[in-house]
């Protein structure tokens, strides 16, 4: 299990598991939000805190993907999302610190060595390497109830779409 190949889905699991940065009991988290709420592309993970603050998480599992995204100057800017993070596996932390703009937070994801729940599931962990700076053009106001409901609708559609992919065609 220690030779785990990181994928976007595994990183999403790592970021939202117990004791992780965006633990799903403290944040409403929706993977791959690309329409209906944001207008700047896809958020690999969009998280809403109990206090009504959105955090976007860009997940990077390869050096080339990290370098390509780091070059984008106007990416990850939205009035509803004041904080943006880059989540990377341990082996990409140094590169992320070198190439990711300082306004973005960096969170490290790893698999705890030789630990598995019941011998079946990996035990993930996260650590904040750098906190994000607030996006200056983000609204000081919290999302409206309508925007929160739209976010939750997208989450429900994502959940059911993963269970019944034929319904999403």
C-alpha cells in the first residue's frame, strides 16, 4: 500500500477524511465543480465551511500538471471563493513551494506508513505547508442562500452521477 499511485479521486479522499484539512463533517465538499456555480473552469474540490466560506482546492498529482497550472496567471479567481489551495503528494511539496504563487495555500497529502483500517483501507493524512491569502476581489459577503443551495445541488448531482453514470449522459 505504500507504493500507492496518487489519483485525483484518492487525493479528494485524503483531503476529506477524518483529521484531514477538509474533513467532510466540518466542510461540505463537492468534487469536480465545473458548472452552475463557478465561471472560471473546474474546481477539483470545492469546500464550504460551517461559517459559509468557500475554499477551492486544486489537486496536482504530477509534476507536469503542477507546472502547467502554476503558469496560469488569472486562474482560480472567483468572487465567491476567497481561498484557494494546491494539494500535492509529499514528493511534489518542494516544487509546489517553488512554482505556486504565494497567494495560494499548499497542503501536503500522504499515506501513513504501514497503517490501514482493518487491513483494507489506506489511512491518509494532510498537513498545511502554507496558508492561502484571501483573494482580494472575493466578496466580503458570505454566499447567499441561493448560492449555497446551488452548491449543494451540484454535490447531490455529483453523488448520484457517480452511482449512476448512465443518468448523466
